[in-house]
């Protein structure tokens, strides 16, 4: 059983920064990808950023140049550095991890609230 636990959310003023962390625990933690999604009230969950084991990351257009995703494979962690935050970044942020072998296993964290407001 795999568990993902997020931390680092909170209230921040526009233009501020937050750093989200996600720690994975359990067995067989060979994640093909780890990343972040978010869901604002009344909207569907959307991709924020995702990163494989090697190579470059993928970002939503709305966060390019402001957010940075990183992974620590040795500690089974993924981070999201969020700078120049805007009110429209307000959402519940979910950690996501995927294992692809003969089939695909997708795991989600419980979510952490990020509120950008003055």
C-alpha cells in the first residue's frame, strides 16, 4: 500500500511564495512519474506540474516561469516551489504518483489547501 502525504499549504498574499512537499511511503516505490494537480471550487482537477525519473518536467501554461517541480528519488519525495503566486492559484493541491509496469497504478494524496489573498 502506498501513501502520499502533502504539507506546506497555507495562506499567502499575492506575489508571495510557498513550497509544497509530498512524501511517499509503502512498498515498491518505483514511481514512473510524480507530480501535482490542483482543484479550485467549482472546477475540475487540473495538472500543475509533473516529473518523470529523468528528463524535463511538464508544466501547465498558467504556472510556467513561476512554479518549479523537483524530485528527491532517494527519499521518495516531490516538491513544488510556487513563486509569484496569484489569487487564481487558490485551490486544493494534490500530490500524484504513478507506477507503470504491466499495468498502471495511480496514487493521490489527501490534498493541501493553498489560498492566495490579500
